[in-house]
């Protein structure tokens, strides 16, 4: 079916065309709110076992559930958006966020919190859907900068969310975190309903349930093994079994997908060198990004008696890190202009190089708060450049009828990078420690090691990006 036939097949009513600025602002706000869910509970992590009357190991699932749900539902949301309408699926994602927030706000026990946090995580698919809507709806001269802004919201929401969530947690009942999230979700859903038109580009087909189940099993096995490896033991039978199940399922799933007329993930398109190398580079950049999010706040909050910490509260540490979100947003249009002038490949390489420079400065400059802020801002600037370039690379290589699915897969790659980073950085910080009274804390060497690892990931991203071929465009 051609795109023109797909347009004629539309039957649902939706708002008419809107001014580009209104559409960009609306979808940008949705991206920030959805990504905020990733850091929403960080301020209450130490208190979760007491708040939920459970063990620390069980309470950690409140964090892990959001990550797993986001990884599973992001590519599925993208495919559903291509098939049934991107605005419709985007609205459904926001309804899931609202429902999950209300569930978390209404209960104080483990199981409802895991369910609610899973629903919040499922909404992460809104970001690649928003990028695809922008490509479909905006004039050509606006698409590059708009996609760059939307892509940057993945980092912006987390940076802004940390100090805001900390302030709420310190001054109100912890349930207010989720009531606030629900209110923001309602606002976003209303704006999408009123201001965002339905995309005219569709790919009518039967939904690939087998592919969805297979991908879900493979991803869940992989990410549970990565996130729980340090707790359960990397050489334990359960972790090794999960890795084996993931590998075997990925192989079977790939064989199955290659034989489907309308696969969940078009592996032939995904195997194109431009798409493949961009996605693998996305894992490396996501790894480097999370290294900053995990280590810098811990360094800022470490007691001054350690000789390297600054003893900041969670709120103050969040405020020190807050400029990173602003820098990501400000550099998004710069990234778009650079990509238009030099190509998104150059922008992605430059962004990765800036990230590496930021971590190098973090190693060299650890003597004051402003130095840590400077290093974090430079890292964030690099991430902003890199993240904004990725959609341009992806959508220059896939058919217009597959943009949501392709962007969803790229977001999944970033999630795998951040998940792997969380596991690796946590292991380093947990094993290179010092004793301060009755407390065991990460050592200066531990922070240096994490910075070098993140720097190496950024260098790997440069190498992978250099392998991306340019010049060939996908046919619509």
C-alpha cells in the first residue's frame, strides 16, 4: 500500500494542522515529562525498603521495573504507531503513565508500586513516537531542529527531575511524587489530544504478536541479568541461565522475524550499515550518559571527611546537576544546524568527543563543586549533540512508513547502554571502597575508574560513528 492510499484510509478524527512552534513545544513537554519518570524515585531509594515494608533487594524492583517496561514497550509502541496512528499510540502511552502514577500514589506496598512503575516505564515509547510525528507533520526546514529537541528530552527530563523530585520528597509525603507525575501526565495528554494532529503516514498490517513476545522474553532476560548480576552474582546459575535464554531467544526471534511479511522489527532495514552502526553507537553514548547521572551525584553527596566528597544534600546535588538539562536543550538546535551543514555523522562524532573531554576533565578536576559542574555540563553538551544527531541518521536510512519503529529501536539501544552502564558503574563503586566510621563508601579511585570507563565508551562511539556510511537515502 502506498503512502497516498494510507492517507486515504484514515477514518479517525484529529486536530488539524498546527503551528510548528506549538507542535514542537507540546511534544517537547511530553518528552521531558516521560523521561522524568526515570529519576522520579531516586531521592527515596534509601527509604524504599522502610516505606514499602520490604527488603532492599525487593525494593530495587521498583527501579528495575521501569527500565524493563521501557525497553520492552518502546519498540512495540513504535510499530503500533506506524500501523495504527502515532498520535493514538502516543496518547495511550500517556494514559499508561497516568494510570501507573495513580497506582503508585494510592498504595504503600511493593506489588502495586512495581505495577505502577512498570506502567510509567511503558510510556517511554512516547519520545520516538514524538520524533516520528515531527517528521510527518513539520515543514522540511523545521524537522531537523525539532527532532533534535525531542531527542534531547531523554536527558533533559532526568536532569530536571532529580532536584525537583528531591525537593518534593524532602518537603512532602512521598506519595506526592506520583500525584505530581499523574498531574503532569494529565496535562500532557490534554495537550496532545487538542494540539497534536494524527499522522497521515500509516503501514496497515497485522501486528506481529510472535515477534513482540520473542523480543520481550529476550530483552527481559538480558536486562534482568545485567541489572541483577551484581546482586545475584555474575557467575551464579540464575544469571548465566538468563544470559543463555536471552541469546537463544534472540537467535530464534531473528530467524522468525526474517520470515514475517510485516515483522515487529525489520531486521533487513536494521542491518543496513547506516542504521546498524548508529544503533550500536547509541549503546555506547547511552552508556557514557548514565555514567554521569550515576557517579557525579554520589561524588557531590560523599562526606567531606573522605577528602574528595562535598557533603551536599540530594536537593543541592540535583541543583548542581540541573544545568546539564538546560545545556542539552540549548545545544539541540545547534546540533541540528551542524548536521544540516556538515552531516549528522560529523555531529555524532563531535558529540562523542565532547563527552570524552568532559570525563577527562572530571578525572583532572575534582577539587571543588564548580569543577564537577563544569565537567558535567561539558558531558551533557556532548550528549545533547550526539542524541540530537541520531534520529537524523536513522530517518535518513529507513522508509517513511517505518520511522516510529526505527526510532523506537534506536531508543531501545540507548536504554541497553544505560542499563549496562548502571550495572558496570555500580560494580566498580561497590568494589573500590573506603571505610569511614561504620560506613563503606566509594573511593576516589572508584570514581576515577568510572570516569575512565565512560570516557572509553565515548571513544568507542567515535570509532563506531566513523564506520557509518553516508550518501544513500531510504526510499519512501
